[in-house]
C-alpha cells in the first residue's frame, strides 16, 4: 500500500488534506481513485489508514479510517556522521541508510574530504530531504531521518559525546566492530558512527576521536569504499543489536 508523509497540520480531525505534489502523484501518477486507501504518516510516530474521497488533482482529501503506532522504526537511534562525498555517492548513502534504519545523518568535513564547505544551497537541502522522505516511505519507516547541517570533525565529536557508544570505521583497526558492540555492560540505545572520506581519516583525526571516547573499529579484512563502508557498518550495528530480527 502506498505511504505518504504529511505535515501535522495536513491532518485535521478525521480529514487529511494532501499537498499539491502528493495530490498529483496520487491522482495522475499512481492513478488512485476515490475509495482507494493509502497510509499517511505524521512523522511523530503515528500512521493513519486513509480512504481517498476526492482524487482529482490539485484538490485531494482523504478520510481517516484508523490510527496506529507507526511501523518500521528501530529502537536504536543510530547517527551516521558521513564525510561529505561527491553528490551521487552521498545521496546513495542517504537513501540506503534510510532504508536500513539510520535515524540521523550528519555530513562531516574532514581533512581529506573532497567537499570542504559547510554551506548548502537551498535546492540541495530540499533535494536531500526529498530523497530521505521517499526512501522512508518506500522502506516503511515511521519517521523521516533527520539531516543536520555539515559540521567539522571537532564539533561532531562534541555532539556525539551524548551517545552511549561512538565508533569510527578505520582500515587496520585492531578491534572488530562486533567485539566493540558486544563488549558493553548494557545494550546501547544511541550509537554514533563515523565514516571517513575516500582515503580515510588521517592519524591526527583518529587520535582526536579516540581522545573524545570514540573507538576505532575494523569492518573486516577487505578495504571498502567509503559509501559501502557506511551502509555495511550501519547494517551490522543494527543487526548485532537486534534491529534486523
């Protein structure tokens, strides 16, 4: 069944008022008709079964048939601090990371990052938010992941200090990821994962992360591209902590 995230004010009692772009997609692209049902999500943890009443773009109204807790959200809050990459690679990380359960993305500026500016154009922010929203709808997420502005490593490490566990993927690290996850007294509820750029973090950055309490971990004997490492590491963390069962 088709799923759509809406703003809270689009849900007015038992009525849902779809935005123009959603109305066009429903009526013109998907060709749904009055009486068809869709799932509407408010991005606050609730999902609504909605029957379409008027399916003529641009005016589209639905009636709420029932409300339930949203499905698809992991209990673990995983924040991915991903070094900025070329546009297509970074957007791939956003899409696939959303599908597997990343809760928050933080673009990261590092010494070897190909992109060295924290400024984002409005159209890029809108594009990235659309990618996150569509991926969340497709993968049955209950919330659209958060997207923070780009930050430098030092600032990211300070923000990650509130997480139960901080991990940094590094080629040649002595400690395997699995050992770092299972060597804890209690299961974490919030994990910060740092993925470097092509070429990885430099030695000073790794030392800076360790000083902030972030543990370098190995993803195995093979060297992965940074966008591959991001998805593999995130999936392994969610799996090992019981979120893929």
